[in-house]
C-alpha cells in the first residue's frame, strides 16, 4: 500500500499497516545500533539543511493545519503550539544540528570492574530499539523526536496529531531525505500515515513486540489513555502543574521578572507556572507589586482572601484550581507560612514536573531542594527552562515524571539502556 499522505486509511487495513511499520522499524533499529556516529551526524545535518530548504513547503502545509484548527474553534494556546513561522522552523533545524554535536551515547562504557576469578565486566550503553512517539499539535516534535531517536541509535515511529497532519508530513520528507543521503534506512523514522485513533491503539499494543518504549506528548486525555492502555514501558508526564515559591529572602525585582516569565512567556507549554506561593513574611508592598505586575501583563489571578485584598481584579481561588493545569494566562496564588508550608502545598498538588524557589537564604534553598519530590527543582530561575534544549541536550522527546529509567527531560542518554560485556580467559563456574 502507498504509504504517502493518507489521512483516511480504511479501518480494516490499519492493523496490517501498523504492524508493517513496526517490522520495518525493528529491522532499521538493528542497522542503527551499529551505525557510526559520523553517519548519524551526517544524516542529522542534512535533515537540518532540508528543513531550511523546504521552509516554504513546510509553512504552506502548516497553514492548512492552522486554518483548519481555527475553523474548528481551537483556542489561542492550541494555535500557538501548532503554528510554525520562519524562526520556529530555523530553530527546528538548529535543534537537529545541536543533536549532531552531542556526544554519541551508543557504545559508551559506563563502568568496568574485574572479579577475583579474572572475569572483566563492563556495562556498555546501547539503544533502546524502537520508540513510538504519540503527540498532538506541536509539529516540531516530528523533528525533535526523530533526531533524538536517531542519535541514540533508535528507530522512531511517530504518530502526530490530526491537527498537525500536513505539517508533520512536510517535516518528515526532510528527515527522510537526510536518512537517504547518509545511506541509512528510511524506516529509521516513520510517520503513521493515518489520523485514525485505531493506529494509536495498535501502537499501544506494541506492534507484535516490535515497540520497546512509548512516549506520549500531549494533553491529559492522550497521556492518560497511553498510561492506561500501553502494554510496553511508557516515558511520560500526565500534567505540568508547576509551582513557584517566593521566599521572604527573595530579591523582589528578580522574583517579579521570574514569575512573569514563568507564567506568561508561553502559557501553553508544560513548564509554564500554574501556581504562585508567596511567603507571608515577604514584604507586603513587594507582594502587591508582584501581583499588579501580573495583572498589568494580562494575567488572571485566582487567589486566597489575603491576596484578593490587594486588588479588586483578583478572583477567588477554589480547591479545584490548585489541581488545574491552565495552559493559559491564569495563575492560582496563595500566601504560605514559610518554606515548609510551601513544600507541603507542592506535595499535595504538584504533578511532580517542575518547581522553582526564589530565595537567597541557603537553608531555605536546601530545604526546598531536598524535600520537593519533582523531576526538576529550580532556584532563582523560570520554570520555562524545563526543556531538554535549555538543559544542553540539543532537544528533548518529552518530560518524564516517573522514577524508573528516565526522569525530567528525555534526551539522547535517556533513550538508551545498557548491556553487560563479560570477558574471560577460560573461567568456568565451580559446582
């Protein structure tokens, strides 16, 4: 069957199509596992060139998706995640170049030791194999995920959202051109050729045992479905309910700049701050200044009665708000009785994604770092730095909040496993 653009595949054919993708990916992964770094880097750099060369084609495809989403009544945050422009496309290409510059993790010796009987044992980094990525509106994930999987020696099966169908396929064309030019199998990066939801179900089954890991990247309903139905390991986070705590020792000007950036730089990203906790010992005039700065910048504040008293525009917060990922210019806020109260609030309401403390007191900072159990914990920095590219990983395939294998930004190192190499000189195990 022609695997070109096809968003209306017959349902009866989907299982066959998906299992075919899995089989080809598995074969490609065997080849990639031993591909030298120079060959993978060549592919990544050519992919970047092709993305830039195809800028107009990608923008045209993206405008089809954006227009359809606007006609469907999607909100501004959704459109922002979906829409591409020349700067975002350039960033996509540069992300691939940055991945190429990263150290190749495959074959890296993690540890070595020798046993008393002379056996030499090494733990060596190896690819995971075939990675299935299921994502929604962000078309740039096509390049980020494909590039990261390739660098780590993995084959990728990408299932983009129906809203970004045309954009993702335009980007895939550039990625495949890079693979071909570097003499790597085209099946190393495959985009699912249908928007039918059954395709997701087939991926979650594991495609006849060919898929080693699933990474969902999208809204709560998507991630929840993946976590519930997947028969293979999952790297994911369900929500990004991120907190900022402003301690009494915080520098007021710094706190204001960080909070505004963390909430409003891009409201639709998972690292956007959703809850502001302010130490009741923080000077009252500075608390008022911080709240007014948020209001003047266009944020809605839903706060406790103490903070509501500062301005009539501040709305009453509800219990539900503390557990809400707004992905919008809304922030919940309350006064807390010092760092321990802030930590207690975070423990109760956090999604274990990212939390930040604005403070100068080293004892308060240490308490926050040691007691907050989230994948990313920050000091005097915006939560919007919760991103693999900002961590120097080149890009990320997503953020994982679980504690097994990968946690925080999932970059090339997190897309590998390891095996043991044992070298002997004739040793046998005694009876």
